[in-house]
C-alpha cells in the first residue's frame, strides 16, 4: 500500500514542475508574442478543409487583420435558407481564397457586390451564396458542390477559376490519393472520422494555447523557408509593381536578351509547369473535373458558368497561358465563360498593385469592386436567359 502511494506521489510531484514550466511558457508567449487566438478552418474528411460552422473572430495574416464570421452551415457570411424562395434567383459561387476573401468585409467582396448590383438591375432579387474556401482547387470545389451547394438548389453555379494555383491544387490532390470526386468517393469511414476529430482538436489547441500556436508558426516558417530553397528561379521572382519601370540602357537591354528563359516541361517535379501545357496531367485532371461538375449541375437543372482570372504576378512578363484552349474547351461543352484576366492586364503598372493586398496577393477592396463591376453584365445576361 505504501509502495503504491509512493508511486502516486512521485508521479504527482514530478508533474507539478512540468505543469508550472508550461504555464510560465504559455504566460510568456501571450505577454510578449502577437497571439492571434482564432482559426476558422476545420479539417473535413472529404474536402480536407472547410470553415468551422458558427465560428467568428479576428484573424491576422501577412499583417492584415480581418474579422471572419462563419454561419451555421460552414459558409462565410450571412446564412441562407436551403429552401428556395419563390421569385428569387439563386447563384452558388465556388472558388478558392480569392472568392472566400477572408480579409475583406462581406459587403465588399465581389460576391456581396454582385448580390447588390444584380438585384438592383435584374427583374428578380438575386442571392449569391459564397461556397468559396481558401486553399482549394476545382477538385474540392466539385466536392463542395456535391456535398453542400447542390442542396440549396441554385439556378446558376459560378466557378471563380484562378490561374494562379487551381491547376496545382487539382493535380496535387489527384496524386495524393485523396477522396476522388471523379470516382464518386464520398463515403466516410470510421478512420477518417477519428482523423477529423484529431485534427480539429489541433485547431482547438491553436485557438486556446499561445504556446502551441507559437511552436506551430515557427515550424511552418522553417518548413516554408526550406521549400522555397528548392523552387525554380522563375517562381521566386515577383515584379515590383509599385514603381514605374525605368528606361533601360542599351547594355541592360542586350544583357536581358542574352538571359536564358526558364525551360518549362510537361509533368516535371514542379507541378507548376502543368499550368502552361493544356495536354499535361494537371489540365487533363482539371478538364475531367469540369465535365463531372457540368453533369452534376445539369442533374439539378442548373447552369454552370466559369469566370477566370489570374494572380498578381501573372499579368506582367509571364509566359503565355493556354487561355484560348481553355475557353475553347468550355465552349465545346456548352459551359458559359467570362475572361476577367484581360481586365487586370489592361491596368497600368502604377495602378495594378492597388487591386491587391500588399504582401498578400489577394484582391483588395478595390480589386473586388473592379472584378465585380467588370463581370456584372455577363451574369445579367445569364440571369435574363434563365426563365425558371
């Protein structure tokens, strides 16, 4: 009895200094480090990531502070009833972080601007439900439509397709062995349920422990640093759009001509290369995803449309993208499309950077407004065509 009691005392007294040490570390981190307690993305067993239902709070990323509110169905912004309201036209918007736009207020995102402008210019009130989730590509957006968006019975499904990284995400998901929407893999087993609970517990730790958040942040920074060491040079260089280009001397122009352009090969180790070749594995997967999405949209008697645009670094001195091939493919499948890429190509260098958040790369408040206004007529034409 005394021996068992001694073991218990030993365990208790041994754990006390450890707990005190951890408490002091937690106190120190909260006192001297910029602790941001909210994380609104949860692990989803199908998509990999989705917004945590009924979550709100302030986030900070790349020095941008933002207030994020997630409704009870895990969507950013105000809630919408799943049951249709007679006389209203409903748009389901699928996209990535440009669409979810965590750093911009709900009414200032292009989704919110669309809803206001389209309702004022259309014969019917228009609802624009934002199903965008940061860090996703067409792969997860097809899954989002299948598991959630189609339950709202939208008239029009709009994919905001970003040339910046959607192809990367698609081929990466295909190669990783994730649940495959092309094979109709949506059944979640017990193992994935447990995995979701474990990862969401990590999210809880992030929101409630400064020590855990500090440790994870420094680890992520270190991992990102080593990853960047192995990136091709053309992926590291981003032009400074805040300054006007100075006239180059004759010798500088000659040196530039002598520079060897980076070599782009199909299906190399860098999945980024897939972006430039419409016959690549990345584009093959992406085309299949759009075909599958178009079939699922037709099954609910809706219409699919695509609005495509690029990231900040893609509008200047960037290799030619297969935009014409992509649009020809969409047209061959009867999918309506709109090219918003040209909008930002036409903006002068000194004004282009105003459309993007500094040190972040996503649309700023101005960028969202320009994007929304530029594409409004395209959406109005689709609404006018729909007589349901």
